[in-house]
């Protein structure tokens, strides 16, 4: 997947476009998946997690504090999160779906369904695990070449952005729903396919990622985000403003 390279100032301009056009509750976040320590070391102003955290939390920290945060495989909240995010080798416990059918998080009462769930998640994993992930607020971005941009959006804003994406060079979008966890259907899906990802908000993202009631998670490549924002500008110039009028009336029809 090709990635876009921009300066800190250029990423700030893109962040401003998102904030002005969509009025999200948090700043967009740039994500970088690193295979080597050298890749992480090249990112300035990194705040490494010293305790335990999830990628959801990493994103929310970057968005809220408008800084850059890193999470390496030794500091994930657990193997399930680390493996799902491509930062640890698959082990037998993961393949058995243990975390998905045993307490405290029994999302399936039958182990065979848990194993099917895991099999779908595995399709999105890299061949060689990453050593860590960095997240940086797009408003003060220290990542020159992000792999994915994560957005925390009200549902109406998500619709408006995705409608902008399909405004030009139309293609019908399909969004997978794999269940817990959010990462599979959003940034891992975008990393694998280059396509926009959407999650209604899993338990993990709402518990540790500060995704609020009425919000969804949308992920895109930087190129896709620019395409979507260009489409938003076009539909608004053509008279479809955002936020939408609650009763869909036009002034000249009043």
C-alpha cells in the first residue's frame, strides 16, 4: 500500500479541513505500523507507553493530548489485542479463541464460533509481526508517512464524509462486521485493503478508546481522506450543507 508523505504543516492543514468540514469531537489521528525499531526511532517526540495499553487507548491519547504516542509489543494490554493488531505471533490460545468464549469476555458461548471469529481476524494480519504502533494527532503530526488516518465521528459526519468519498469515481463501499474487536474492521482492514473501514464502536474502543455514545470509528488512507474531503466540498458547493437540515427544507420553498 502506497503512503503519502507530508510535512507537519501540511498535515495540520488536512486536520483543519476535517475539523471545519465535519465538526468531530476529537482530532484525527495518524497511525504508523513499524516493523523495525529504526522506524519508530525516526518519529520525533514519541511518548512510549510504560505500563499496559490498547491501540484504542493509544489513538485516544493522541487525539486528546495532540501529541505522539507509541506502543510496543511488550506493553499491550494482552496477547489478544497485540495479535489482532499484528504486533505478536499467533499462538495456540489465540487460535483456540479462548478470550472470546471464556470469562470475563465470552462473546461466544461455543468455542467453534470463537474459532471461526479468530479465523476471520487472521486474514488481516501481516506476514511478519510489527514491533509496535505509533499514533500522532494530525493537528501536530510527527509521523511523516502515516499508514492510516483514524477518525472519531458522529454518525451524521461519518455519512457525510463517506458520501464525499463516493461523490467522484463512484464505487459502492462494503464494511465488514466481525464483532469484537474494533481494530479488525477499521485500521487493520484499511491496512490490508486500502479501503475505508467503519466500526459502530466495540466494547474495547468505548471502554479504553473514549469513543463516545453516538460516535463511530472511521479509518482511511491519507489519499482516501483527501478524496473524501474533496467530495464533501463538491456536494456542499452544490447545495447539500452539513449538518443536515432536520426537516430537509430549502429556504425558497418555505
